[in-house]
C-alpha cells in the first residue's frame, strides 16, 4: 500500500494533473484485478519455476499439450481411489510398490530403480531414474561404468517418500 501511495505522489509531482493521476490509478486497479482473476482461473500454481510467458503462450503450442489428458487423469484418479486407504499406513517401499510405480507406468515412463551415482559427499541412490521408453532405458542402463551415458538420456531423477510425509 505504501508503495502504491508513493507511486501516486511521484506521478502527481511529475504531472501536477490530478485527472491524469486518477486515470492512471483506475487503470492500475483494473489491470491488477484482471491479473488476479486470470491467476485464479489458471489450472496451475507457478512459483517462479517457469515464466508466465512460457506457460501461457509457448507451452500450449507444444505437441504434448495437444494430447487429451482426460484418459490419463481418469486412470490416475481411479488408482488413487483404489489405493487411498491402503497408503495411509504404508511405508515408503509399500507406497512405491502400490502407487508410485503404477503412476509412473500410467504416465508412460520407463524407470530404473535405486541406481548408484557418484555425487558430492559420496555415492547417492535416487529412487528412480526416468526414461522416455524401455529401449532408451535398456541402452542407458547398459553403460554400467559410464555414469554420463547412463544419465544423459534420462528425463528426470525421482525421489519417492511414504504417503503423507512432511516435505518441509
């Protein structure tokens, strides 16, 4: 609020025209409320990971964006409903077996489990290395001694936790 008031004062000092300042304030409030409404209508929460321009303009142009997500969403929702009660008391390994792996399969990932990688501070074992398909995974995993060739074709590395774990 203080920032807005100082901007109004500065604008008035520069122009000395109260009507022009009033028009600017009205336009600023309109733009702000339209922005708030537009943000509320978006199906995502962007916390600065991607630019709004990319999400609003570029992403919808991609081939994958044109696919109908409904069949996959329905499968995931059905899987969640089937497993929800079971997952509340499941440990991490049970959660992975009952829910995470089926989700990765529905999403179309090929995955490699508990692959060791050398990282700062010693070896690490991410829960999953995600590949776009089985053939890519097979070729990558064949490079047992060459970590770069094993991880370069991966789409992501995933870490799984038990259901309801506090991630903060």
